[in-house]
C-alpha cells in the first residue's frame, strides 16, 4: 500500500527526517490519527540498528499506531514484529512497517478507527439513586437525596452535549457519586479517559478508597481507576544511589534518616513517601525524590525499577485518573506550550475533566504559573553541577570525567560554581539588608527608586554568572562526541542547561518587567524553620482567566466545576469571571446550584454580636479572649476557633488556654504538631478545642460530637497589601471598577462559606457558628456575606445576650428553635 493513503505529507516528511537523522537505521515511531483517519503526527519512541529497534510502547493509546522502518526495504514482518502486533492489536493499537523512503507501507494490524460518541441515556440512570435503586441496595446507611439525582442529570447533559458545567453542591448533596457515576459510564462506553482533579489529599483518598469502589459496585463495572500524585512524592532510585555516595555531604546532620529511606526503598511497592513509617524532613526528601529536570528518562540505568515510570504505565491503562489541581495544571501547561492534547504529557491523554473543590482553582493556577527564585534553588543547582568535600568530588563534573571531554574545559566549571554560590549569597544579603524593616517589596509605579537601582545591579550580576555558567556548560555539550550523546552524563548536562535557562528567563523577566503587564513582581523576606533568612523573588500572573479559557475551557469537550462554595449572594458571576467562563452562552455553559439537604433551620444557630469590639480598638484582644473563653465553656469544648492572624491567635491562646484546660477542655494550637496528626488528636477528643488560622478554614472534616461550635473571629478579608491581591485590586480600579465589591467582598464571602461549612458534615450534626465581627450586621456589604450562607437559625444580639442564647441552645436545642430569635 502506498504511504500517502495512510499518512499526511507532513507526517511523511517528519518520518524521513528522523530516519535520515538515525543514519538509515531502524526507528520506532508513535503515530497519531486525525479525524480523517490519516496519521498526521509522529513521535520518536526509540532508535535502533540496521536490524531492530527497542519496542518502547509504555504510553501508547487506543487508536495510536506503532510505526517502524525496515532499512533493507523488505516489509515482511519478522516473528518479533508479529508478537508485538498481536499484543498491541488487542488494545486497539495499529502496527505499520514502512521503507526508508516512506513510499510503501505494510499494515500488520489496523488501529481502532475513531469512534462516534455514544451518548448516555437518562433511562439508564433513572432510579439508580432513588429508594429501591442500585445505591440503596449496596449502601447500608442509604438516604435518598433529590439534589444528588438532579446533579447527576446535569452532568449527563454536559457530557452528552459537550458543555461546561458549574455546579454548586451544598454539604450533604453527595456530589462525588453524582459525577462519578456518569463519568465511569462515559469512560466505559466511549473508551475515553476522564480526570478527576481535587484540591486536597483528603478528598483524593476518599475518592479512591471509598467513593469510586462504591460507584463501580453500583454500576457493576470493573473499570480501572488510579490515584496519581506529583512525581516529588516518589523516591528516585538513581538519586538515592547518588545520595549513598554523597551521604557525608548531603546528610551530615541526619545519617539515620537516609539509612531508613535506603532500607525502605528496597521493600516498598509504591516508592511513595506516604508509605514511609516516618515523615522525612523536607530538606532530606528533596535530595532523593523524583524531579522532572533531574530525570534521565529512557537513559536512566534504573528505568525498569522507576516508581514514576511504573505509575505512568498504570495510568496509561486506567480510565479514571484522580489527581490534584497542581498536577493537572502542570500537564495542561505542557500541552498548551507545544506537547499537544492528543498524546501523553505529564498524564496520558484525556477527554473530560471534573474539578472538585473548584473554589480553589484560581489560587492553584496562580501558584503553578508563577515563577520564583531564591538562594536555595540556586545553591541546589550549583550542587548538581559540582560539590567538593575534602578530597571527594560529586555532581555533573565528576560524571563528565567518565566520557571524552577535554580536561581544560571541565577545569573552568568549579570556579564558576564557586562564583555562583558566592554571588547568590551576596544577592540574598544585599536585598535583605536594603529591605530594612519591610517584609516585602512590590515593583509598581510607586516603587522605591533607590531600592530598584540596587536590585537591578544585583539581578544583572546574578544573571551574568548564570549566563557564564550556561556558556561554559554549553561548550562542554558541543564537544561531546556522538558515541556519548546518549550517556546519562550528557542527559544530566542537558537537564542542567535547561534549568539554568529557566532561571535566566526569570532574571530577565524582572529586568524587563514592563514587557509583562499581566504579571506582578515582588520580593519577600522569609525565614526557614531554623530561623535562617532568605529572599524570594516571585513573578505571578494577575489574571488567569484568559489562560484558563484558551488552554482549558475552549479545548476540552466537557468540564465539570463543582464545590460547596461557588456562588456569592446567589450569583455565579464572581467565579465565572475569575476562571475564564464569563461570556459563554447557555448552549455551552450550564450554571446551577443544589442546596444542602441538611435542615440548617433546625440544627444550626448563627450567632453574631451586634456590639463586637472593632479590630482597631485597644480592647479588641481582650474582647476576643473573654468571649471565646465564655463560648467554649458553654459548649464544653467541641470547638474550632478560626483566626485570620497568627499573632492574634497565639495571643488569645496564651491568655485563655489555662482557664479552658482548668474547665476540662483540652486545647490544641496550630503549629504545635503536623497538620494531620493535630486534626487526629482533635477528632479523637470530643471535649477539645482547636485554635487555627488560614489552612484550617477548609479541609477539616470533624462530624458528630467532635465539633459543635465554630467561632470565626473576623471576616476573612485578604490583606490588601498582599502582592498578587494588591495587583488585582489595581487592575480593577484602572478599569474604573469597584475593587472592594468586585474582589475583596466576594473573595472573603467564599472563604467565610468554607469556614461555616466546617460545622455540619452529616445530617445528624448540629451546633453553632459564632462570628465575632459586627461588620456583617452593621455594614451594608454585610448582606452579601449573610445571603451567601446557608439559611440557619439566627441570633444577632449584644454579646451578653448572645451568650445567654448560646447557653439555651446547647441545653435545649429543640425547644430553642421553636422560639422567635
């Protein structure tokens, strides 16, 4: 058969180029079909000799084609060809043999043709969640939830009609099953892959351990699902081997921890740090974990044992992928920057996305697309290039000595590394000293010109040493012979050059800030856990909506955005505007809200003191301390106190902890233990109280008697001087908008909803949420907050009367709600 019947001209040209580049030897390709069933894209999988090429087929997808050439021109398949074709043909993957001129092709087996989409019929899901349906038969504590059934129908519509759906599902709706059932059935019928992306580890584990197995049981399905974590969660066996050689350098303070990791790595099946029986220090784990720019890929000597490769192979055969938002954004960034949406990137290809905990997407995307630089990043880079300890030498320079590189070239590198470390320290110290008492510096129109001048001089010096190091290493790369191009040392050199290039680009961005109007540039003074100072540079996107629209919303057929907290004052506008969904019409976008089925009116008391002391008053901390102590004694503990300020939290704790403990209530303070262990202690002690700040406003799941009182000390407005938030305020004001009402209020209202949502986690839960901020009832904008919260019982009174009401509530809850309050 002539190749032009199965390949596009561009694909033929690409194949010819790669075969010529391999000097006419065998090359293994992966071919991707277009809508006309022609191969229009090819990727090189491996290169071989005159007679064969390695069959590296880890990430082949159904509908793909394995292509390789027979240099002699005889296209008859060998026995090995037939064995491979037989294996992959059963997976819907094609197998073609071509000549070196790409004129003729022999089809050993054809790929599965692109299929027509099979819509999901509502009849197949009718009654599945209702009494007498599949769910009621397999779930012991079954409760019918009408909102769950309606949400499932909405997702069916989105999948069948290629729509985007934004769904607010209140606590207790059961949103996981509502999206899992149609997702599993769609993946099964259409042989497509769907990604479920979450914001927290807790939800990921719940999905994998509980919700997905339940959904499979309901549907009678054996579809494969898998949890994929970021590669830094996995140990790198090659780096671990290097660490053994370098342990006197890398692990001077903790030889014991390294030995425990080495011992564990010999027996672990997953290689994931969560399987360790201890929590390794972040510093030590960073020296042995897998990293993208440290990975040798196919050139790695321990590739067959690699835990990351193992999980990727597993993912390529799974239909449901559970990931976190950050990992998904890293995949999408790679695709939007050139990897394309057809093949594998960080993840194998997928067709639809479910964003659970979608309220955090803007923050997650902003964090991912930001660029940062600090002394630890640069010192780590320097260590990868060259490290000396006594008479021992480590790093890239040591490995380059094993291949044919001129000694005089290698001798230029250690002095450059020494200069890089020295200038990095000078850069860090100079900026720290010139910041004075300031914690941060934002580059904007009102910037301090004197500081800017010092910064420009320092960043140019840093950029200069990075460029000199890059040039020296690039010279080494240019003289490496063809016989060593595939060596691990050469691959490591290429990886380091890529990392230096990235740092140079960051330095250049800070120098040429005016060319990046959609970014805010700032410097922050930070401290390590040991109290050492360092300066961190950050360039962050101000508006991610266009990036979200172009790389996600306009690309995928169906995307589900869901969370318990999306609307503000019954409106989706704020959420839509932040993530690039504004402007889509109803033919493309569905927005709907399904309220919680929990009876808040009968189970929850929202208490707000009308005479609360204002935050700028000298007696504010006195007021907080006295009111919090009294409320916790009334509830006999079972309390979560949420602060917006760490310093105020610790001050209140110091004042009242002893009194509360004397009342038989254990007091836990954020920071005194690791987050998960701290929550476990709190959840296992029903008469305890937990004092916490930012990260505990969400992701805390403490049902039943463990938590019956949530005290919110202050409306969670972001600090207007926080660099990214300040830049977003400025962007709105420049367009003559009202930044307070368009950004500050909705952002705080969404976080308040999260804090409120900590109280009721199941139908039988009850308790009170007390907000010690009078602005919610005394300011006009307070209505936005109140209208965004569930419709519960309410008591808005002076503090003393509110405490009396709280006491009556906890003593006689059912009688209390019969009164007019």
